[in-house]
C-alpha cells in the first residue's frame, strides 16, 4: 500500500524537476521516488553508524571515528616502519602527517588500485614516494605495507617470516 507525502521544494528545485519531467514525459513524483529509493539507504546507514558511535556501551574499536565520514585507523607493518627509518627526518614527518590527516579519511578514492602480483593493494603517491597499503573495510583499517621511492618500492616485496 502506498502513502501520499507532501513536500516543500525550493523554487529552483521545483523548476529543475519541471524541466526534467517535461523532457522525459514522466511525472515529478517518479523522480522524487527514484531519489528516495537510491539515497534513503545511505542516510539510514549513516544515522545508524552515528548512533552506534555515540552509544558508549557499543563495542567499537575505531580510532578517531566520526567527523563527517568515518576515519580509518592506521596500522604500520614492520617493513613500513623500517622504510620510514631510512628516510630523512623531514620526509618522514610529512609522510606520516599525510597518511594520518589525509589518507585515513578516504583511502579508497585517494589511492590507486595496483595490478599483477600487487592486486588487492593500493598505492598513494606523495611526491616521488609511494605508500603501498591494504584496506580492511570490515574493521575500517588501513595497513601501511611499504614506503619508498617510486623507482624501487615495488621491487622488494614484504618478507613473510
């Protein structure tokens, strides 16, 4: 059973909807319904996540969680830590700051998916350096695997001991 809903639109939204409806010969209600179908689940998920984050009794282990979007926690592989130690102090500070303040906000769209033997990993470019990382979406975490110059960061794989 469907229900009727009255909504108030701005003049601009109403005009845009009129033009779209006339061009496609569909009613304005069709487009409003389509928008709700496509975007309502996103809003439901966002508010559910916000409620969970604000619930002090919820067992959530996120580091610096909700600003406007979720912030991914960062884990550093021992090889990445070794790589950092080999960099000069200034580069090291800048790379750490870039990872914490920038990459942790949106690692999927800021990074580039890798191919071949590195499939499933991402790389983030910072100057001549490349940061190779994996994303765990379930636990909202980034694992930084390697950091190095673009010329040789792909040559030395991580040693699995």
